[in-house]
């Protein structure tokens, strides 16, 4: 059995902090990468040692520079590398390079990453092992003529997806033959730009599905288990925004079938380490394999909350070739957990990125709430990185209690200086259909008339302060107003009474 004594965390932000905290608990020394784009980054405070990448030596972004990362690992005599998610986490060449250099890659094998990372190969693998699939192309679409013929056979609507993609990029829904040529070109171009691979495939498009994913763990000794499901149906343009575990849509029978399919696809690909198998669930209760993510997921904390397991710890332990000490019968799902992604985005302007400086950040932590963040007061939010600032994860004995705890925590969470998705998260959690569990991937488009929550007295207070400011500027004198500077408040008696009650 290997023993990892040091890890380079080839990532940034909250996931870098998350990995470092667990590694330190395990007695493992952690190394972080300092970049010129954020030399004073918050996550660096959580590292035992910092490797300086601020001097530019190539045009390759720091967290994608395989040669430089490998060189640094060898230079500092580091045992292992954890890629987190994004960047090099699902790059089979990087995983193979680590193996060649006798560096422990904390993740699956290069072969598994390649097979499951290419959606067409993954679907073929699933088909051979009788895992339910949507009707679609056997491989990549050759040209627009091929796309038209296949769409006619499948029946509209269809969806085009990037073969090497993820995160909603390179995906286009096609409602009719009139738009298929345009959508095919757009999907190819976006796939080429995002993944350096223009290949796309086609599937039947399911309207109003639920997005259900299963967390699996697999060791080097043939043991594979699943840790139950997460529901990720609250998403915008295929980007997940709120996740929960478990899913209200699954009963024990369906959970067992989907969990078994997740284990089967992992076994078929000779999978090792943590991974996530994603499914679509239609309105009739039929499920279909979508893809498998060969890394730790952004939403992994909800699974940790309902199982009591540390998934980063298990990633490291499996990389050390330890055996799973948990059997499937030992996995217990207790309670409910909800994760809200807090992004630096202006919801009222169509979720446009919001840049600036975090002037203040505060959260009241409780035993049922966890706040994973990569920023602190003074952190700059720039266009260089993803807009996610933090994740708020709340637990409850029931789904209703988890929603209540989440809303309570959101009301106490303050991030000043930039606009965030906090009002959006409040709007979702207050929505009657979400509370009932009546959701789908089209929930935001179909069911949300207002994308942000406004507190009951928010408009009145804003109007009052605007009026107060106006009166101060005009120096209005009135028997019902008293000078603010001299302690007379300039407030009508009724308004003063109302404000005192807030």
C-alpha cells in the first residue's frame, strides 16, 4: 500500500481549501500554486507550502500547464497531485504523465478518464452493459446531412452534445429541421472552442426531465459502492445552481435500479476512485444514462452531509490503494441536504458576471450549515476565473427542515461590494413548486416568473432612505420632521414606528 505524505493541489478557490483541510487532517503536507492573476488569493492561506507560478514562462494558463506542474512536483519531491474539478481533473494525458513520472494521481486511470470523458464511447459502453439510453446516434455526427437524416429517424426535438464536453457547453436543442444546420454548426464551433474537439453526437430530447446523479466509490480491489443520489434539476442553460440529496422523486425500488446501473458502468470501465454517474429521469419514471464525471463534483458536500463520509478523504485513501471498508449495506442516507451555489452574478441582468471587490462577507455558521468559500473580505472578483464564490450547504432531518435551514442561513449571509445569486436562491427555495418537489431542468424557464426574492419590507425601506436623503439635501423644515444631525430623525411618526418594528 502506498503512503501519501505530500500533495500538490492543482486548483484554486474553495475546492483547493477543501482538499487541503482534509489532507492536513490525514497528516499530509499540502502545496498550493500561486498565480499572477491572483497572487494574494485566499486559498493560499490554507497551504503548508506555496509554489510560485507568478513568473510567466509560457502562454499556457497556470492550472493547465502540465509540464510546469509535473516539473514542480518533482522539484519539491511531492508524492501526489489532486486536480480538484475543472482544469486538468479529466485530462487523460495529465493522468498518464503523472503515472509515467511515478506521481500518484488522485483520481481514476487515464483509460477510464478517456473512455468515460468521450460521451460517444461512454454511451457505447453503457449500451453493451444494458444500461438504459436515450435513442440517438451510435457515434459522432458526420455532417449536416447525417444530422438531418438521424433527426428524422429519432423524431424532433433532439439535442446535439459535444462528444468531449461537459458543463452545458456544446449543447443545442433542435426543435425542427429548419434550425438543424444552424444548431449543428453552433454546437461544433462551441465544442471546438471549449474542448479542442468539434465532435458532436445526437440524442432524443426529453422535455422537463429531472437530473439525477449517483456518487460512486471504487477501490483497486474490485469493490464498488454507490452513496445514493443527488438531484441537480435546478439549472440554467445546463449549469447547476442548486442541488440536494437525496431526491424526492426516487422510491427505494427506483433508487436500487439506478444505483445498480451506476455501479455497472463503473465496473465496465474498470473505474477506480470517486466518480459521478448522471442520469435523466422522465415524467414517467424512466431513467437514461447521460454521462459519467471522472472527478469530485462541485456538489459533493450534500452527499457528505447525508452519509457522514468525507469524499476527499476516500479519494486519497483509494489513491493509496486502501480497500473500501464500507459495504453497500453499510451506506445509510440520513436526513436531507441542500447546496446553494453563490455566484458573482447579477440575476436582474440575466445572470451576467459581476466584477469587483468583496467588501464584507459574513455568515452565521451552525451545526446544520456549512459554508465553503474561496473568497474573503478584500478578494477581487475578476473575469479570469469562474463566477462561483462559495457554496452554502444546509442539513435538516427532513426536506422541509433543510429548506427552512437554508433560507435562514441565506438571510444571514452577507456579501457586500458585489452582486450575487443569493436573491435567486431565496426565490427558488420560497417557490411553492420547489417546496412540493415539483421540479425539472426547465423549472427556471417554465415556473419562475421572478428570478430574485425581495424581502417584504425591502421596497419600503429603500423608498424611505431615498426620501430621507432627498429631504436632507433640500433641508426641508416641517413640524413632523426633526433635523437628523440634531437627533430629530426627520422621520414621520408612523414611519419611525414601522422601522422600529423591523
